[in-house]
């Protein structure tokens, strides 16, 4: 069984630019189907960022191409839309 908490703090990398986008902070789940719809990425660590959800964006689940114990690779997506 997979636990969503195991995704937390994994580095998220854009495979087109090899740039670190941020870190996984949470996931969004469709209440009706129970499927994961998106991953919430935090651009910055810190207490204030955590308390006020500063610097977070939602990345659609279908953009994920691969996951490891340390990284999540995402394909082309306009990250500026969610900033």
C-alpha cells in the first residue's frame, strides 16, 4: 500500500529544464472517485511558508513522469499559471 505522506519533501524537477521547482507538500484527491488529481508543490521551506501556504502551486497528477525515493519528475506544464 502507498501512503501519500511518503511523497512529502521529495524534490520536484521539471524534466524539460532540469530545474528544481520545489518540494512536495501535499496531494489533492477527488472526493467522488478517490483518485489523486494533483500534487501541491511548495517553492520554499520555512515556518511562515508552511503556516500560510506561501509559495505553493498545484501540479496536475498527469504531468508526473517518474518518482523515486528522493525525486518527482514532471513533464511540460506552465508553472507560472499556478504561482
